[in-house]
């Protein structure tokens, strides 16, 4: 076979591997998101995120500023 055929096969295999890795990463993210939403739905609507994930809300309070920001 020619050298160009080997490079074409290599590029196709690289594309398949990249697609597989991207699919796995997206599936894991989606699974985590669904788990968080299910936990929040089980706790209740208004206080669920405050109770289950308190760290996320404490970090945002540090960024809160009143008045002009230069």
C-alpha cells in the first residue's frame, strides 16, 4: 500500500478515537447533571440546591459587590 493510504487510515482511526472519547465525556456529564436534578427534585423546589450544594452558594457571595465597580 502507499504511504498516503496509511496516513488516511491513521486519520480515520484518530477521528473514531476522538469521537469515542467525546461521546464518553458527554455521557458522564449528562449522567452527573441528571443525578443532580433528581436529587434536587426529591428535596423540593426552593431549598434543594441550598441544602444539597451549600458550597456553590457560598462562593458566589464573595463576588457580590454593592455600588460601583471600577
